[in-house]
C-alpha cells in the first residue's frame, strides 16, 4: 500500500461541510466516491487536515488516503477530477511516507475571510463574500486585530458544541487588508477552535461599527466566555487558504 497526500479546492456553497453526514452532500463524500470509482469499486476513505463547516470554501484543503494502485503521482489529480463534480477539484497529489497524517502532522493553518464592503450587493459574489454595507472604522479594526496575535486561551472565540478541552491556541499572524471594495481578514496559527475565525471576524466588525473598542479585545480574550465576543460571521465568506507541514 502507498499513502498519497492530496490538495483539494472546493466551493462550499452547496455542501454541508467537509465531513460525511447521513443524507447530506459533503466534500468528503464526493472525494471518497471518486476514489472508489478509481479503485473500481473498492472501499476508499480519506483523512483531512480538519473539518470545514457548511458553505465554507477551501483553496487548499489537505487529505491523505492509502492505495494499492501505482498511478504516477502527477496523474492522480486528473484521475480523480474526472469523477468529481464541478465544485470540487484536486490540484496536487504526491506519494508520502506511510506514517504521514494530514491532521496530526499539520503545524500551521491559514484562513481568510472576505467581506464585501459596498453600498450595493454584487450578485456574482453573493456566495463567496459577506455583504456588509455599514460604515466601518477600518483603522480601529486594524488596531484591534493586533491583540489577537500570540498564545491565548481563545474560549471567548469558540462556539458551543465542541468537545475540545484545551482552548489555548497560538495565532502567528492576524491582519486586515483593503482590496478595492473588499476587506480581507487573514489569520494564521497552529490551529483554530470551532467557529473561531468567524467569531473573530464578527467581533472585529463590531469594533469597526463602534460597538466595541479596539482596546476591548484583550478583555474579551481574558473573559474566556463566548458571550463576551461578537456575533459569528456567516460561513460563506470563509476560506481555508493553506495548511503547512514540516518538510
């Protein structure tokens, strides 16, 4: 058997997230069905770097699978894409050591969130950006986002329903970019809690509206209570941008 590491992009709009769920369309299910066809009916399973929720997109989700086939690694994307729907695409694949694990070996992840900050909706971006027409104090948001960098207990930025006990994470990078009529939130860290990025974005938008101050972010982190932070931004503006592994 050989282990393959693959990178997949997907438009999450019409999916109920990455992970398989009975009676729902998921990215994992589509990928595994494609693998089963390539293996001519043999059962196939994949392990991803982590889950993405309903409507969340991915530029570079990583997963691994085991195979007895000897397809050249550069031909795996074509072999799988021929059986995948148009909103899922394998962009790369490579043979790796048999002990490689897409989830446990990941050392960093980067997420990006796109906000359309305009007076009118754009129907062509409605499923890929969060439309936010309200006035925002961008410089205050940029001050606030700096407080997120570092190692903290991020309980205030974790949604209910998780079974994770350790809420400490390290955020290496947190910044806000203005790109034409969009605001991009960028977060890179060693891992993220359930809905953590979306709650951080929602909180920073409240800073931009003047509902919260930039200086309140350390207090929100210190509170370790979900109620201290802002609303959860919707999933369709979020992208899993990159997953990093040690060489």
